[in-house]
C-alpha cells in the first residue's frame, strides 16, 4: 500500500528541498545531488541511509587554526573515511567527573593503540566543517575534540581542536590541555 503524504510531511519535504538548494549553493557537488535525486525519483532507495564517506586530502596543511602544530599525522595521501565507523568516546573512569587534558590525551593514545583506533585530527574537522551535512545529529550535544592534532599557542599552552554546535550552526575552536574534560567533552575516533 502506498503511503500518502499529509500537509505536514509535504511541508517538511519543502523545507528539506530549500536546505538542499542552499547547500548546493554553498559547494555541495550539484552533479552528485542530481544523480542521487534521479535515483530517488526512479524509486531506487538502496544505499539511502548507508554509511557516508568523507574525503580528506592530507597534502593540504591545516588552515582553520593559526597556531603552531605540535602533533599531527605525517602523511600526504588522500584518506576516505567511512563516517559510520566514527564514534565519540570518553576516557572518564568510574567515579570521575573530569580528567585533565594531558591525562586524557595519554588515555586516548593507549586506548587507540589497544583497539586499533585512529584519533581523528584537525583535517577531518576542517572537512566536516566544510560539509556540515555529514556531521551526525547527535554531535549537537557536547563538544567533539579531534585529538589527532595538538597545537601550541603563542604563550606555550597546548590545545586540541574541536567542533561545537551553537547559534544554529557548527563552529570550531580549541580546548586548552591545561583544562579538564568532563562527560560532554568527547573524542572523535575512527574504529578499525
């Protein structure tokens, strides 16, 4: 039986259409959008909702943050990241309300080595920031840090880049490692 859309659903689809037009104007690949829409019109729904891919060109130096890079992947290739394998994790132990930044980084590195995970870096943040439609909805809660890159500020303090939802849009920033990370300070990792 075919489901008939009510006025509320038609309104939702119209808003999504306007959002799609806006995103194409902002740089979303129009050919890719056109091909995807044609498949939907023809009734081909396979792959809709499947894992999304993010391409990260590591020959491009980090550009959002104008601080000295202290730790960052030493690579010049292009990586394709399956976003369905990206998750946000915490290193808090039972009974802890927060953990210091340097200790958090140490715990994340140990965890990543044991589990075969990759700590995502600022280049991944930059690509997600440029393609916000790829950022998972649940990331609007808390702050997502990209511990694969560490910066040093002008006065010597170390910091880690982050994405945060605020004011109706995605913003990026940095968290100082001298601070503490609580239950809303997530680390973005790529599972094996």
